[in-house]
C-alpha cells in the first residue's frame, strides 16, 4: 500500500509580485478569502491591482438570505466595499467595478468615497453599475417563474457631488485620469460637460458607457485624435443630441432613444457593430441619421417593443457587409417579426440570425398562410431563438435559407441574471431528445441544438407541425 506524501506548496514559493497578479484575476471576494491560507497570505490580497466587486456567487448567496433581496444585498455589499478600500495598499489599480442596486441616500457618501478612491488610485477601467442588472443597456428585467417583470429604478439616481467633480477637474485629478481606458456609468447622473471632460483629458479612453442618466442632455463625442472604439448611450430620458465624430469608433449602442433624440453620426468610418432602439409610434430604428453607415455594418441588433412600437419596416438599403443580425424585445402572441425578413433579404452575406424574445406567452403558435415574395438566401447558416419562438420565422428560414446548417433553441429567459440559478428538469431533457429526432427528419446538413428548458410539450408539437407544413 502506497503511503501518501504531502505535496510541496510550490505556489506559495512564488515571488509576491506574481502571487498578487494571480489574485488580481479573481473577484475581490475570492481574492480576500485566501487570507486564511497562512500568515504570508493574510494581507497578500490587499495589494491586488484589480478590485472587482461583481461576484455572481456572492450575489446568489445574499439573495437566498431574505425575501427583501434589495435591502439585504445593498447593506452587506456597502460594508464589503468599505472594508476593502480601507485595507487596500497598492498605489494604483487597473480595475474598479461596483455592482449593486442603489436604494437610498444613506449610501451616497459611501459611493462618493468609492469614486474618489478609484480616481486617486489612477484606475484604468472604472465601472459603476447601480442598477443591479447586467442586461444589455442596463435594462432592469427580472425573471419570475419564467415570466418577465420590470424592477423600478431608484427614485433618485446617484449624482456625483461637487467634491467629486472638483477632484476630477483639479490638476491632481487630471493627472490621475490620464490612464483611464474604460468608463462605464449606469444609474449615475452625469452631465455632458463631465463626460466631455473625460473624453478630452483621457487620451487612452477606448470604451465609454452611460446608461440611465437623468441629467445628460447634450453630448459631443468628437475629436480627430479620439481613440474611442466602443460607445453606449442608453435610456437617458432627457437626452436631446449626441454628436459623434469618432474616427476609431467600431461599436455603437443606443437604446431607449426618445422620438426627439438626435444621434448624429458625422464621421465613423470604422463603425461595424450597431445596436439601436428608439421609442415612438413611428419606430425609427433605421433613420437618416445612420443611413450613411449601413453599408459598412457587420453586426446589427434591433430592439423592439411591440407593445409601444407597431410599425412596418421602412424602405431599406442593401447591407452589403452584414454578417450577424439580432432582433430582441417584447412581443405578444399575435405579433410577428415576419415583416422584417426584408432585412434578411437585403443582407446577402448574412451568416447568423438571432431572435431574443421577452414575453409571457410563446408567440405565433399558428403558422398563417402568407405569401412572401422573397429570394433564396445562400449564406445564412445559423438561426437562433432565445426565450420564445416565432414559428413563422422558423418556417421562413427552413424554406428560404438554402445554406442553413444549424437551428439553435434556447428556452432560458433573456432576462436571467448570471447569479440566478437555472435548473434543468425533465422537460429540458425531453426537448433535447426531441432534437435528436428532428435531426433525422431534417435534411442531413441541418443540425438542431437545444439549450435550457422545454417549457411545455407544445413546443415539441409545433416543431412537428412546422415540418409537416414544409413536407406538404
């Protein structure tokens, strides 16, 4: 019988600098937990240069403590951040990420101190998300038993105080923000003047995100030497104008635009990725302000809300370079995205199409007999349905996408947060077994991949109906 020999602890023999770099790859909760290993590790985590306070595991644990999730999470979260910044010893930091739902004025002084702390540490990537949501554009949907509801934002959003403004604009603050490469602010009230101050004085800034600011009215993102590659301006209710002259901009997200909001893309020769949503009865996703950019786009995401925006698509140009197209939003059972297949028609090199639906009912249960004049699509290879299925679109894809290789069905709600557990059940296994049967019925070159839960047997039935209609 072999005797067990205790293995040598080679990790602890590494130099401190290497150990600190390893710990910096973890979120701060995981890094701090190493303090119990030995005396050498006790304060090692206080020298990490990445302070990431977004931990799905921690948020999941706190959510199980009480039904009053918001209060419990905020209270414990604030104490955690305060303790860490009090003990932190590194002179500079690369990352500072805060993620929680701001619920009251009692935490505003703490938030001021966090922001000032990050600036004084010459942070490179700064993210404040005070909405408690990771969803695109900071939307605050939560999944409740397979349905979606809207969680209200705080009554009054956090506003940077004069003390913080003074720090950022002081000579000392200007020297500190020189190294900033990414700035992301969600549920933080900022003015266009402050954002333009960062744009003008952060020569290395590559990414900028501003979501849910009630004080952002006008913003000018311009400059021949601007390095900015990613820009998101979303759900700012009083936003009037965004003026963009950004020679290096590659990705643009504009969600929740009001009907009066103007986004002027005057110069963006490298823009390849666009995500847009605009409120109002006339739609306005694809309007004149972006028409000059259509030909160069490679990825396009359109966000719909059929409850508010009922419209047919406007005349569309050719999207000669578009490879990835995504529709996302809310829809009712009687709604269909079939009219928007003209976008697929005008995208001759399109490779993937994705439909993400957040709605309480599966839409388009019945496939209507509709005559659609459309040409065959020879490049489209992957069609994905997330959340729900529009069976008319599925039928369209099987009929017209002659190059189709994969159909992906993901029944997990798009509103599911990363820390919310998704448990498989018998119905999810049933769907996967049915996918294997589908492979034998579809042409050999088309694969069917299923993720998540098959919510009802009705889903399986609809697949069979769709196939029978094709055979007929």
